[in-house]
C-alpha cells in the first residue's frame, strides 16, 4: 500500500537506480582504465588487495510468489576483500580485462542483472547490487548495497503505479496536479 508521501515509490526508484548491469559497469570503466577501482560496502571501501575470485553467469527460471513464471540472466562477481602486501586497488582496466577473459569461456549477457558476492574469507558471503560508478578524487568508486529480497508481483504493480503517476503528474514526487494527491 502506498503511503501519503509515496515512500514505496521512492524505495522502488532507488532500488532500480542502485542496480546496474554488467554492461553499464564495463562501459563506464572503459573510459577510466587507468584509474583505481574501489568498491565500497557496509560504509567502507574494499581493501586494496581485493581479488576477483570468480565470475559466474546463470540463466534462471522460477515461479514468483504470485505463481507467475519468471526468467532472467544474472552475472555474479565474487570479491575477496583481503589485504595483500603493498598492493593498491586494481586499475579499472585490469577489472575489465578479467571480465573480458571470462567472456572467452562463457557467454555473458551484457544486459544481465549484476550481483556481487563479497566476503573477507571469514564472514559469510553477502549479496550486493551495484550503483552507477562515479569518479572521486582520481578513483572510480562503485557503491555496493545489500541486495534486498523482493516480491515481483508487488514490484510490477508499484512500477505500473509510478508510470501512471508520471504520466499524470510528471514525477512520483510531484504534488502540483490534483491527480497526484
């Protein structure tokens, strides 16, 4: 149910904005190959010695909670968050080279959902989604946020409500027209 201040719409828009695909990430990194790539999660950057330990591609078929068939492709990139000697954060170009090497063996759908699996090797892996990268002080920063569970029928309904409001009002936050109240 919607709140009077449209909080559910804002939450859905934020989740979508913070959930880029592998193609978006690689496109951005391609323009910044020599800059260090710094992933952040839980309010802190990964350690400079981090490794990309695994890249997986999967095609999934499922039934959602409304018994609707669902299918999607997803790419999982596993980051091992460790300190290793004098290493610095890897250059963006090295990260893209790792992913390109994977494409020699696996077919990667560049529009696939992107999930990062992050662990320090001690704590259990955590699943994260990535926001659009940004250049900050000569480094490429990618903020990872926990990947929330979702109810796909509810998400579709909220997206449709947001589209309806946008066509009537211009944006979900607008309250200038009567249809938005």
